[in-house]
C-alpha cells in the first residue's frame, strides 16, 4: 500500500490535510492519521486529482514535422506523453482533425493515427490516452471514416465542425448569382439572399446524416461536442440524440442555450488571455468566474492548464477551479472512475509546489504508479 500525506489535499468542497491510502491503483481511504511507516510526505505542497485534458492536437502536429518521420511513431507519442505527464495531466485526449484542406492525406493519415493511439493506449504508459476526432460536415469521406472508427471502438470523443463549401461550390454560387441577376433582372441583394438560402439548404441536407452519426456515437458510448450552435438547435428541435458539449462559445446566447439544454461548456485556456473582441462577444475570464464555463483544456500549451487553475483559484477558490480540469470533464465524458480525490476512485493524483508564485508539478501518479517526479521535492 502507498500512502501520501499533505496538509493541502484539494477535495471537491474544501482543501484539507490528511493521508491518502492507495492500493491496487485505487484510493482506499482518506484519513486524518495513518499507521503506515511508508509515507510519502508532501507537506506544504498541494495534492490534486490528475488533470484531464480533453482536446490537444499536439501529437498530430508533432507527427507532421518531417524530422519526426525518421523515427517510429512511438517516439513522438512518448515525447508528447512525457510533456503532458510533467504538466500534471493524467488523462489526455489526442485531437485528430479529419478536415478537408488541413493536409492532402487527412482522410487516411488521421484515421491511421487514431488506430495507432488506441493500440498504444493499451500498453505500458505514463498516463491514460484517449482519441478525439474532429470531422467536417459535407465531406462524405470524413463521415465514413468516423463511422469506421466508431465501429472499431477506436474513439472516445468526437466533434463536428460546420459545413464547408468546396472551391467548386463557391464557383457555382458566384456563377449562379450572376446568372439569375442577369436573366431575371433581380437586384443584387435579392440574388445574394437566394444564393445564401441555397447554401443553407445544402448544409441542412447533411442534418439527417449527422443525426444518424450522433445516434450511433451515443450507442457506442462516445460523447459528442461541437461549436456549431445552429445545428445543435436543429438537432434538439428534432429531439435527436444530440451534442453533449458546446466547444468554445463566442456569445452569451450560446452559453444560455447550452445551459438551458444541460450541455457542458468547454473553453481552451488560450481564450482566457484574449478577452472580449472580434467575434468573441463575451469576456471568457468573467464567464469562468461566473460559473458559465464547465471545463478548460489546452491544445498546444499543456503547462498552461495547471497555471490557470491556480490563477483562477485566487478568485473562485482552488477547489472550484480544479473541477474545471478534473471532475467536470470526467462527468461530461462519463469517466466515472476518476476526476476527484475520493474513496474508490483511480489513484490519478498530482503533487504541486508553488515556486516563485508558479505552480510546478513535482509528482504525477497514474493509477497508483508514479509516472513523473521532479527535483523540486
């Protein structure tokens, strides 16, 4: 049995002192004292539940670097894993875009990487690895690949992006608008509206296919996210199995809709530094403090996740800011065995020291095994 002591254990509703007893990778008890003589002492340091990052494209972007192609995929996988383990992240969702235009082999490379990650996740790893696929409406190839990956049990979370017109469709729209304006003698504004409606109808034609995709995803136990508010509303109106997570809202209207339909809301940490402006019609920082945001993730800067938890904790309480990267994402994705320091949960834990006002991970534990340790201790 392993026993961890700290006078700063971050629980769901408070920060307390005590001993965490761990056996077979599970938290057996949390008590005010311990008879064990083999105690790992983290006095003066915080013990938090392991962080859950549900979106990161870092692995797929690293894999696109030509120098990495000289080595097996496992090398890049392990390097990215170490980076996130040292940032206190114990559950990582690797985001893979199957989107037209990102690279010429997305429809083959992306799914192959998803399968590789899924297979490697079953081996000996420092943290728990999951697969997140982003696909785009309007491309049959991408939707077919997602169905194939769902059928094979390779996915843990999916997101869809809005309908994207091809270059051929854009050309046809311009040609069609010029044609009806010339042949019918209609005003430019009326023709523009007509073309816009044609575009909307084309987009809506994908709704039935999307509804089937989401229904099958739910059947396979895979949650769904999106930032496409209009499509979400249509799916809810049709009473279809819809979206669980609203990603990166830009307006309070989007947040109010998500809250009214019991969807969880996800924000990337990068948004917290941008503030209100442009298409973003709300103050992301204030939205978090007001309890409007349920989860935070970090796409390319894993160390930001812990830093923002402690920064937000100064204003909303550390026990509340920690939930944004632990309990809340675990609940949203039905990871019922993790996300909080509680008897019966996986022993996914991190010890954090605040050095010169900067939170630093000094130990990461995944399922009871120490996967990262630093000299800050």
